[in-house]
DNA sequence: AACGTTTCCAACCGCTGGGTC
DNA sequence: CGACCCAGCGGTTGGAAACGT
């Protein structure tokens, strides 16, 4: 058993004198630590994270073990880059759910909440720099229509966390003032592009001579 | 080649809510 | 019913890699 092996290994730096250690290791995980954690989950399941150090001698906080397992080690995780289709889904989901990363991750098999959060933070930075909208007008304009309530919404429009809502849509995202430049008074986007692909890359030119749709700053800077 | 900037991502921190005593 | 513990979650940070000049 891995636990016995570890306890007998006097040279193992991960060992401690029994019980829960008072000081836990931090920083990047080693392959050896990963192996111990995977072994623990095989034997005890992916709950009781505070027992990991006690049962395996691993000098990691339960919290850290849980995170490592969920985000890196558990089976079924996808390691490939986020696809265009997934990007569309993330944008749509964020538009309707706000920053509910864990809920969003459940709808995107193989992706983790951390991954989605990282993606979105990068997107925010990119949009700020390019002065482009976080959400495409296609979504923004549809917000004027009835949307299904999500489970976190109350009936008042503003919740206790300071999040505001547009109709029934919970929105917690950077405000206009968070962006480096002023929002445009108006802006033209290609309405023919009813899917979101034109907005995947904010660097793409959006001005067209034909089939233009005027997007107000309200649409763009919710 | 060197340097600065941007992007990506793993990991930590602090808070919250549910369960238990 | 309050105190405590713990799992879960979202926000944030920091380092490495990639990219641009």
C-alpha cells in the first residue's frame, strides 16, 4: 500500500511525523505528489480532502489537493485549446449566467471552472485593449427580449453582491470605466454575421459597406 | 540577440454556505 | 443557536511561454 511505502521511506521529504502537518507545502506539484494524490483518490474517493495529508503523508492542504485533482488530474479532462464552438458557448453562458464558472464548467464537458475563468479574464483584457465589446450585439440586443431566469437571480434586479441585471440577465462584468478608452458613440457591425465568429477575434475588422447594422453604445457597453 | 509586452495557466487566498456538535 | 469544520466557489496572483519590436 502506498501509505506504508511512504511511511517506510525515511528519505521522503513529504513525510511528517504523523497526524496533520502544521505547515503545508505550496507551489507547483511534482509528479511524485500527483501519483500519491491519484492513488489516494483511487483508494478513498474524491472527498474528504483534509484526510489526504493524514493518510498519505502528502504535505499538501486538502484544499490544494482538491484543486489539483479537479483541475489537473481527474479523468476526462480536456487538455486541447478551447475551440471556437466552445468560445461561443462560453460567451453565451457568461452573458446569461455571469461569473458562475463552476456551473458553466458543468455544461462544457472536460473543461474546468478555472480554465473558463482564465479564458474569460484574458478576453476581458483583450477587449479592453482593443476597445471592443465583451459580448456581441447579437446577444446584447436579444437581452431586450425575455430571457429565462437563472437560479441565482432574485426578482429585484440587483442582488446583494452589487451585480446588476439587464432585464432578467445577471451581469457582473467590467464597467465602461474599466476600459482604457471611451466607448464609441455608435459603431457598425456586420449584422449578417448572426453567429458569433466575427467577435471571436476583436482584431478582426468589423466595418463593412453593406449590410450594416448600427449598434448603439448601450448595446456594446452593457 | 535582447528586451519588453502579452498571453496562458497553475495555484493560492478569502469568503460562503451547509453540516455537525 | 452559536461555534466550528470543511467543501466549494470566485477572484487574484505570479511565473513561464509566446510574441512583437
